[in-house]
């Protein structure tokens, strides 16, 4: 009974809001009503949103793969100095909050950004030469930045498992470099390419913060269109949200099918260590080119973010933007001093972490129990708990909005609206499946004989749990907790729907400051972004504590 | 071991401040929920605090559209004690959601009777402003361009790429301008407001989410990086662009007949407040001469109090349009959502 708490939680905070969205899009005053759907089918605007969403996702995916494919070959083939550092650096974007990334690209390529400032200084110009601000190009570049690491890891990982012999045979038969790529490498890599492409496509399909912050008002993915409709007509927003969720589930399903079917086929012959230093000048140039691309792509926006957060129009470096953060004056945009938003975010993230660790562990035990009873559909519950992860953040936040706006909502649910735990509850929805994923394998790995031995030796159940199981699970729990913490810190798409203006989180504060045109607000947004980035990086760095200890060694 | 201590500390840190925050302080603090453009001299609020012992905190929730949505979504547990900044364009939405408690201030009798609302005690008018097109004088002089005189002029080729407007779903001047076009061009067949907007789109109009982004981000006279010499703003904006040396305003507003929309901003006491009496005192204060006279300089708007003296720059450079467009509150209430949605579906493509 006790272990079913995660299931109740899932029903109340995930299923109920989702059903509320379904109800709102199909029902009007208790009657079936298809007006909202008719509207989104008949108006060109909504069709174009769909096309734009697919189009930008396809373009982003294509660009990412084009850049990552040769880089993956470099990583899989050559040894060179700084390779580990570069790989670690390339992974960084994946854990960065969207608002931080958006801020970084504005700091690099925006009207007030580093490149434009520098060009104006060097050329000398009075106006910024590069019109990247609010362009589709900026959205695409940011998506590439985000997904480059994923593509690189999937492709180079798969590449390493493939035999070199086919390639060597082709080469000795006089195959040209072009034919080598087109007829040997690409077909061999096809499963990994498909898998990476599907994953990147899904991420870009649900892109919200990046498009909202970097795009023009005309650039709207379905997510952004839902967000805009909330101010106008809730049923239309609900119908859009339902359409978006349906398409997303379909995409995720396709991805899981592709990656399951193909990625696990055994390689022809895998060799463990076959990376080598580049042999001739041509190879050296090729290697350096791709190392340079990766370094610039990942490094430049982050450096620009740091640099611009410390600089004014043209003058010397100054901590002024950071000092501004401590102040709250009458005309300030935020109700609280921007520094308070850091405390808010840390507090929300810590509560989320506690919730997620408790719920995730309970869910893991519950699933393990059910598994033993050999129920039908053993994977069903697992898949259910993972659903919040495959639902877009905007839909999660919007679901809460709909529940709060509905007259039939129970009073206790409504009371959450004013509560500090509302944000942690929302964040826990996406955080606890992560903990579950980290804990469940560890739990399954505990041999029953261990428990039995402990019981035979006279350990009480509680003692058994604290002295035996908890230490064995701690490794997974720690990783899950860090993920929950960072997820909550950077969460933006769902929070923006339910946040109370007097308790803004860091990402919300960054968003509001970035949407204002004044340079002072821009500077503060960048300074806050640097702080958020530092906290996330520190949290992930703490995962290294695990490296020196085998599972179970961390004591609580 | 340090581990356990760290985790205990983190858990305590996460819970203690929450408890402390919930307690609140003992002195009466009123929270005024408002939009991002709200501003007042701190001295005025200090004066109010001294007189009444009530401290005012200002909570900016975004653009007016966002503000009203936020207020409606948290209707049962209001985000503040009063809401200021709901105007005649969004008023129907706020009233339909029954956000406010009735209150009729004694000072209401002192204000211009034109702003009284019939049979409506839940909101009190505080200021008004005319949403009009503003232009950059230097740009038009330099390019020897004539100032547009009607809304339809904006669709002419010589004004291509010059105008920036706001999204009416989020911005209140944006909605006001949309309503002006509805009033001028109508919704019936023939050349209606959507045809006009279609032509504006073909004439490369730029759209921003809010007024601040349009005026300080895109308008040539409001921003260093701006590229648009025409902006939807207020007839009262030009006084703020007066050059101290020459005494000339850098911008002007177009006040020709049928180009402007009169916006009245209201304050209401939010249902669910625990400080109703104090909130009423603040409403009274907002109608006082001192407050009304501070409005033009801090918020670019005109006082509803006819006795309030205007600052010199204002009486000199702000123009009041003689014939703003007329569109009744009932018409706005019936059509606002449909017009906004049709606009969005046409313009944000």
C-alpha cells in the first residue's frame, strides 16, 4: 500500500492534468464540442506552426549530423592530446539549462553580443553588422550546439564497435574518400545515425525556451503557440497541446523502435583499442579542423557569456552586472532582488531532490515487487512512470494551468496554487523517473541470498534496509539525486506557466531580464546565467566523487 | 561522515527559510499587483507609508495581458491586495472573472465624470492615455518623408519597414491599436481590419511582445540599435524625449482623427485580500492630487483628476487627440477574443 504512493502521485499530478487538457479540448459545458479542433485544422496559422516545428527540427537534426559525423570519425579513429578534455567539454551543453544557452548565444551573436561589438570596433561601424538577433539561423545554431554532443557520443561510440576491416579492404581496392563515406561508412553507421537523428529530432521538436528567447515573434513551434494561446483562448491551447503530445508520443515510439531493433546488433568484429595518431599531413589537417570546429562551437558561446557578463559596451572588465544583482530598486523588473531568485531556485531544487529520491526509490521497490508476482504487462508500469519524461514541459505546465482554471477542481488542489511546494511538485514529475532509472537496476542487482543471509544472521527488516540495501543503492541514488537537482534548477518550460511572480526562479528571472531591451537588464541576465551555469557544473562535478569509490562505498 | 552532515544541512536549508517566509511580518504591507511599465517616485510611497503606516510593495507580473491571466489563474488566492493597470481593453476579461471587490471612493466625485463607469463599482479609474503612433522627427526630416495622417497611409510603399507594433495578446497598447483598427476599418466584408493588417504585414511591419521591447528596443528615437522610426506608443510619450538644451522633443505623436485609441487604466481591490480596508485607503490615495500629479512624469499618462497640474514638458509637448476612435465597452467585451485570435492567426505566421 505504502509503496503505491508514486502511483497516486502520478495519477494526481500527471494523469489528472492531462485528462483536464483532453476534457477542455473536446468538451464545452459538458457537451462534445469540436470547435477548437476545427479551428486548428481550418486555419493556416496552426498548419504553419506544425510545418515550422517539423521544419526547424529537421534542419537542426541535419546540421547537427553533418557536423558531428566527421567529428565522430575523428574521435573514433585518432589519438590526440586533449581528447578527453574535448569530449568532456562537448558533453557540457547537454546539461545546461535552455535559458543559459539562449543567453550565451545572445551574448555571442546578438545585437549586443561579442561578435557584433568586436566587428563594430574593428571595422569601425556605427551599427551592428550581423543581423543574427531574432533569426532562424540563431535558433538552428543553438540547437546544433545543444545536440552536437549527443550525436558525437552515439556515433563515435557505435563507430568504435565496428570493424576496421571493411574500411581497410575498401581502401586497398582503391576506393576514393567520397565513396568510402557514401558506400562504406554511412551504411555501416545507419543504425546509429537513425537513432541519433530521432533523438535530436525529438529534442528540437519540443524546443521551447530557445525559440521563445531567440526567435522572432513569427517563429513559433507548437510549444510556443500553446504558450501564446493561454492569454487568448484556453480550449484552442488545449487542442494544440493534445496534438503536440500525440505527435511527440509517436516520435518517441518510433525512436525506441529504431534504437531497439538496430543498435544492439553485434558488430562484425570489434577491437578494443585501435585509435592511432594521425599519420600524414592530410590527416592532421582533417583532425585539427574538426577539433577546432568542436572547440569553437562549444567554447565560443560559453566564453562569450562569461566575457559579456563582465564587460560593458567597450570599456574594461567590470563586475558591475554582478553588483546590480544584489539590488532591488523601485523601478526593477523583478519583485525581489535577482540574488533572491538563486535562493528560490536552490530551495525548490532541494525540495524536488528530496521528493524525487523518496518517490523514485518507492517506485523502484514497487516495480521490483510487481515483477516478482509475474503480473501481465510487466513493462507497463515502468512505461507509465516514464511518461512525464516524454511529455513536453509546456504540456505539463499547461495541464496545471487548466486544472487551476477549472471550476470543478477540488479545493485542496487549488490550494496548491499559493503553495511553495507547487514548483517542486511539478519538477518532481520529471525528476523522479530519473531516480527510478538509476535505482531500479541497482535494486534488481541485489542478490536475494544477501537479504536471506542477513535475515538468518538475525538482522531486523529495518536494520537490513539501512545496513545492507541502502549502501548498495546509494550509488544509484546519488546519481539520481544530482540529476533531479540539476533538472529542477534549469527547468523553464513548465515553471513559466505556474510560477508566482513574487517567487521567480533563476531561469524565469533570466527569461524576464532577457526579454527587456535595456543593456543593464541584458547584463544582469548574463550574470545570472553564469551563476546558474556554475551551480549546474558544480553539481555534475560532484559526480566525480563516485569515480574513486566502488558502488556501495559511499556511506550516509 | 562529512557527507551526512552536508545532506542534513541541505535539507534544513531547504525547509527553514520556507517556514520563515510563510510567517510574514507584522506591519501591514499592501502588495500592488501591476504591469512592467508601472513606476512611481519612491518619495510618494514613503509619504503614504508615513501618513497611514501602510507599506506598499510593487509586484510586476509582465505585460498587461500576462498580468490579467496571472490574476485570473490565481483568483482564489490572490497574488496581491490590489491590481492596478487593467484598462478598458482588458477590463471585460477581469470583470467576467469577478476578480475585484466593490469599492466606491469618496474622492471619485472629484474626478472628470467622463471616466465614471456606469453601474460598475468594482474598479476605479486612475489615469488615461491615448495610444497613438509616435514618429522620430529627425528620421522623417532627414528622409523628407511626410508624416502619415491616417491609418491607411501606413500601408503605402514609402512607409514600408518603418513601423513597429506590439502583440495584442500580451500588450495593452498593442490591443488598443488593434481595437483602433477594428473601429476604423470594421469587421464586415469589404476592406476590413484584417485586410488592413494583411497590408501592414506586406509592408514589413515588425511585431514585439510588449511596449518596452518596441519603444526601447526597436524605435529609432528610443534605442541605439532601433531601426523603426514609427512606433505604437502614447500621445504622452514625446515629452520624455525633450532635449534639455534645445527644448525640442525628438519625437512627435500623430493625433489625427481616427488614429488614436483612448485607454483608461483602473485599479481594483482583489477578492480574497486580507487587507481590504488598507487597500481602500490606497485607492483613495491614488485619487489624491499628489498621486495624480506624479502620474505623468513616472508613467507617461494623464491624470483623471481635472485639478491635477501637468508638468511643464507635458503641457508643452503632449498632445491630446481631439477625436480618438470610439468603440464601446460592450463591443470590446464581445469581440476582443475573436479579434485577437484572428490577428494572431494572420500576423504571427
